[in-house]
């Protein structure tokens, strides 16, 4: 079982729709969860972090965390063509306190005009 | 506020050669982590440096080594390059004392290494 799993996609949504991206993780003790956006040929850009169960909203983005189900998701409202990118879910496993990030393989999102 | 900067942006090397990649962390950050991202994959953790010491290491051979300088900048060295080392190498910086709280890592633009 992979430590962090994502559907590779592509996930295709029309402009203005809600895009829902999902991620599951295997280490139940994980405490920190992140969503990065990566445009083709570019480096990952942090868009959301979440640390406790529930929802966290930032503009058009909402991250949702359910530690009991070991599940984290990202909702993008009013999707725009500029949101077309690969979205990477990252988890920081429990450890000594010096964190590393374990990434999923990413979900490719395509937003059509 | 300067972000994370990496150099060079692109590099072509021959099998068996050695390479050094450089990273300057975001202003105010003291921890540097290195990741390797192969095409179509998520970044894979190589190692992390804090207070000039390697603190954590991923599943990478000893051919991969690093260093952190007193100004928090860092180098990644790869010896005896293999074709499979071709990838995007990413440096991420963070602030260690927030490690149990809202630690967020920010990436540089990466170095694209091609081994031929």
C-alpha cells in the first residue's frame, strides 16, 4: 500500500464547476497535510495546509480532513482554466519532529472553457 | 522577500560524472530539504538539513550527499551519475521551530538534471 494515494486523473471539469480532488494516506499518526499545485515544467506551489479535522477555506479553495478515515480532499469552487495543473497531496508522517513530506503521484486537473 | 532559489536551472551531465546543485532558502527559514521528482511522479524525499547536519534521509543511496552552510544555504551532490538520476531536483525550505505546528515548506524552481 502506498503511503499517499491519489487518482492520477485527468479530472475534467467545465469552467465554473466545482473540482473535487481526493487523497488517502496510510500512516494513521500523520498530523500535517498539504496541497500543492504544480504546473507543467514548474515546481510545486503550496496552496493549502490543514492540521485538524474538518474544513479549512481559503478563497475558492477548501481543504477537508478526516483523520478517522485517513482521507483529505481539496475542493476548488468556480474552477478556471488557469486551475488546470497537477495537484499534489503531501503528508508529514509522525516522527522525531524533523518533518519530511510524503507526496502522492498527483491528480491532473483539466478545466475546459 | 526572497523566495527559495536554486541553481542551475538546467544541467546536462554524462553517466559517471558528479554534479552539485545549490539552494538558498527563503528568508527567515533555517531548514532545507531536497526532493527528486521523476517525470509523472510526486517528489521523493532525499534528505533534510538543519543546523548544518543531515537530520532525516529518504531511501536514496550514499551517492547522494549534501551539505548545509552557516547561512542556511545547501548543496546536493550526486556522484557516479546514472541515467536514472535524470529528474527535477527540488529544494524546499521551512522553519524548524514550527515543526509541531504550522510547518509549511516552500519549493524553489528546481534544477532539471539530464544524464546522458
